[in-house]
C-alpha cells in the first residue's frame, strides 16, 4: 500500500468519527426528498468535506453538480484539495473549485 493510499485509509477511519457520519443515511434521504435543504452543525462536524462525498457516492450528481460555497478564497481551494485527496482523484476533475480569476474545474 502506497503512502497516499495509507493516508486516505486513515482519513476514512477519521471521517467515520465525525458527528455527520451518524446522520449519513438520513442526510442522503433528505436530499433525495427535498428540493432545498439547509444543513447546520458545529465547525469541524464534516458538513463541508464529508457531505459532498456522501452525495457523490450515492449517485446524486448524475444530473448536475454538487456545489459547496465558502466565504473565503483560501477556504474554497483548501476544501477542494482535501476532498479530492480523500476521494483519491485529481484536483480539477471530479473535484474542483472556482474562485475569482481562478477556475480549477472541467466541464
């Protein structure tokens, strides 16, 4: 197992300890049943990094995109880097970001 694969495996184990993990199935179902949904929770609970991955794995991006907004440029880039790393994909392909004057995404 490569260093990168070990890192992702450790992150998967850590992500199961985040508060959002216990609500994973309920959140996926709520997204399927509702046109509009607001998810609130404590900082560090996994809303920004884990929820998009749950929705992606549940096949909820087939007809569109999963968007996550961030109030700061650095936060948007950092979140995209982290999620792409956790998913084991190249930044800018399945996971990307778009901030003013910088678009790291594909069609």
